[in-house]
C-alpha cells in the first residue's frame, strides 16, 4: 500500500494481530509492513517509532474492556466483572503482560478503564487513597494470574508450530519440579495423592477463589 492509503487505525489493528501472533519480540516495522503489503517506511508517516506503536496497540485493546455500572449491579458484582474481563483480555493478548513490564503504559483506553475502576470502589465506600489502593490491589492480582498465560504463549512461540517440542519441554520441566517438590513434606503429600495431576496444573477455579477472597477482604476493610 502507498503511504497515503494507509490509516493509523489500519496500522494499529494490524500491529495488534502481529503482537497476538508473534509477541512483543516479533513486532517490528518490517514485519508490520509485510502484513500491510506496504513499505516499512510508509508506517513512519503515521506512528513515530516502535514504542509509540506499542502504546497505540495497547490502548486499542484496552478499549475492549466493558464498564459495568456499580449503581445497577452493585459495587462487588461490578468489581468482579471488571477483574474477570481484564483477565480475559490478558489471555487474549498475552503480550500485554510483557508490555506492562517494559513500558510506561498510558492512553485514553486505559484512562477510561482506570477512572471507572475508581468509580466502582468509591461506590463501595472507599475514598481517596483507599479507593486507589483497592483498585491497584485487584489489578495487581489479575496481572499476576495472567503471567502464567503469557509465559506459556512465549514458550509456544519459541517453538513455532512444533507442539511436540513444547509438550516435551513442559513434561521435562514438570518432572524436574516434581523431583524437587518430593523433598518437601507438604508438596510431597499432594503429589502422592490422586489429586497430583490437578495440583500440578493448579487447582480448578483458582482465579475465581482468589478474587472472591480479595473482595471479601476489601469488604472487611470497609467494615
């Protein structure tokens, strides 16, 4: 495409597709130009550099998040829905975890989400710094849970389409982890029971359990 037929929206949407496929390390102007069927230099007429493009792509996907009304649903239901939606966004776009670790992230989409998050905790009764802490605590919990998803996506990308290699590496890592864990009594007890497979994969509905416990704690803080 000639540069005058490209739009910033096209470039950013294609960058999101590239990031979803190849991660943060796979994003460069040459690969992006190839996907756009355009010279890499044409992209620079619309975005300053790779860092600028990463911010624009990040802000676009942040716009996917829903903003439930705490007055209609209740603050706790709204907070739970926002946290779950945020986690699902990280699962869809695991490169976001990399971005948050390496970039100062800002933009309209994130500001819109953060402002509404504060509104939810203010509706609960938190004020000022309390609301800031409540929102930040839940956000950090969600981000921490998404780290495993991002790591798995990165491992899969490194091996390309070779799923056998990915599965083999995971099996080797689990075998070594099991060997070490057997030296410790509580871990050994879990690994020697019938629930060993479930324990190794993390207990079912761990995210929901942790989020519920976290919101229980915030309610206690209000009380």
